[in-house]
C-alpha cells in the first residue's frame, strides 16, 4: 500500500467504515453525544477545521482541513476512542472498524470542496434513509450554519471517565478556505438541494418501475423510526463490490487533476528510493517532503517543502 504524504493546510474528504458494514454507529442519544464530543476534542487537540460531517450507521464522512499536518494522529485518536466508547455502550469488544486504512481524498479547488460537503451532508438521503438531510437523527452538520460553534459536555457513558478527558469540547462548522460564512451557506445549500431532489426523483422512478420489474436500490425512504430501530450488529442486505476504488485526490479542473497525479507519482518514486537506501543502512538519506511515518517513528531526515 503506497504511503500518503502529509502536508499542512490540505483539505480532505475522510471516510471510515465499520467492520462488515455493521451498524455500530446507529444513531442513539449516547452514540450521538460520544461522537460529537470526540469530534470537538479532535478539532482542538489536532487543529482540524471541519467543513462538513455525517455519521451514518456504519461509516463516517468528514470534510476537513488539516491545519498543522497532524491528520494521522488525529484519525488514530478519533477512530480508537470512538471504537472504545461506542463499543462499550453496545457491547462490541472485537474489531469495530474495517481492517483497511481510512480513505483520505485530497480536495483541490473550492468547487470540489463544496461538492464533497454536499455529498457528505446528503449521504442519508442518497442511502434512502430520510427524505431531507436535516432529518437524519444521527450526527450531521446539515442543520448547522457556517461559523456556528457549539460546546458539548463530556457524555455520561461507560468509557469516557478519568481526568484525561476534558469536561467540555467545542465543535465549530468552519467555511472552506477562501469562503465567508454566508458564501459557504449559500453554495452548500444549493448543492444539497439539487442532490436531494435528484434522489427523490430517482426513488419515484424506481417505484414506477418496480410495478413491472425488479429494481436495485430502495424505492422509498426508510424514515427516522426504522433508522433508530436498527440493531447495531445488523448489516445492509445489499451486497457491496469487493474491489472499491481508493482515490487519493479529487479536482474539478482537468489540469489540476493532471498536476495532482504527477505530484503523487513523484512522491511515491522518491519515497521508494529513499526507503530502499534506508533499508540498506543509509541513515543520512533524505525522504521527500510530506513523509510522515518514517519521520514520526524512526526519526529519518525529511526534505522541507518551500
């Protein structure tokens, strides 16, 4: 699995899935409080700026900017503590997350960031769970305004005890880089509305077709009641493709995509060459900018990014 460079002030769509697609994160008062509190802690401890988020029953989507280049540590904290805290509440003592690493897609350009925020917020709609994004009973930024910050008290639960946990955590919905609060509100709302209407049309079409033939996918929205009634240890009945694409960047502009692909190839080539030299005993070899694990755990030298 190729290494992923880590730079400051990069914006990403981050996704993490539960083991076997099970509904370990099914919305409930205690799960919602745990996850929101931990998001607030991750934002403050690792300087993450969250631009959008949704916690589905079996996966999470986060659109964020990694201000200080600490995303690997932030995600380790977030997924570890979520699995322990939520796992203790539902009685899950084994693996909570799927074995593959979290997905991290660099978002290049404001239009791409806005599109992925809308994709994130409308996940409950495109999954056929609720008709409108702000009806989702789980953790979501759909009903937040940009610039809005909320403070959450540490949840009363089985795991989050002890002096190492702050009594309060503050989570803020931050507009994408270069946008004002009002601009972000308007741009995201417009994209969300378009996606919701498209899904509503699709379900109407499926219902008409289902009268004559079998169709793939839901034909009506499940509704909040059915979402809340899910067993955390159940999983979707639909089958998922075993070989999923794992993109590392997204950009609306063709030239930006070409340049991003070239940067990716150049980093991986330079990293492999440096790693081979390191394994051969050369402790003076310099790794390319963005190298994280070798610097963090082995103290290797790394070229600075100018």
